[in-house]
């Protein structure tokens, strides 16, 4: 099966989209969904060299290591080669035009994910919770069959282990 990449997009690729990428990746792994990758990029990434410290702290609190993360500027090729592109806001979605694989968080959940940049640790934590709901919505809408198949395999054999 061909790998499918979900690309999360925000403004600078240091706060929201990296958290979305890593939270989604952790949920996909936990649900044993195969052939799905995650990535992130920023529409106006400015040569930052690391994820925001508060974003990293939110991920660490969830047992997620993001130490190898490097922010990236969004390129057209990223959009073209992704199975799905999820923008944090409607405005970011509009910047990307009308590509059929582009949506925004609001399309999936009914809410947007405001930029926590410069905010408190509590604001970053609230953002992480919105991104957890977003990851779950993406999985439900686009990967439910794979999640169900993985769940079925887990239950085959009456729950016995080797």
C-alpha cells in the first residue's frame, strides 16, 4: 500500500503545526494505523531552528519526543505530494488555493486553532488539547477503516497473548 502523508500547516511551523504533527503521529502509532506519515510546515516560516519551548513541553508531558524537529517553510511540492493538508485556520487554507486535498481544522471539527505564540503555558496546553481533537477527527474521517482493521486484529483470538 502506498504511504499517505498528512501535512499540518500553521504560520511559523514552531507552535501549532509541529504539535499537530507529533500528536497525530503518536495517535496513528497507538492505533496501529499503517502507511500513514505526518509532517508539518509554515506558510511564513522564518528560519527558526527549533520548535517553541512551550510546544515542546506540551509534547513532552504526553511522552512525545520532538527533539529532532526542524521548522520548514511550506513549498508547493509539499502540498502536491500530501494525501491531506490540514491548515490551522481558514485564512491559511485560503492562501493555499483550491487544491482538493487541502482543508482547515474548522472543516473537520467546527473550531479553529488560534496561534498561542507568546502566550502562557496554559494557552499552549489548551492548544494541544484542540490538536488532540483535530488528530482524532482526521483519523475518524480519513483513516477509520485502517483504525478498525487494526482494532479487529487486536481482538482476534479472544484477547489471548503469546
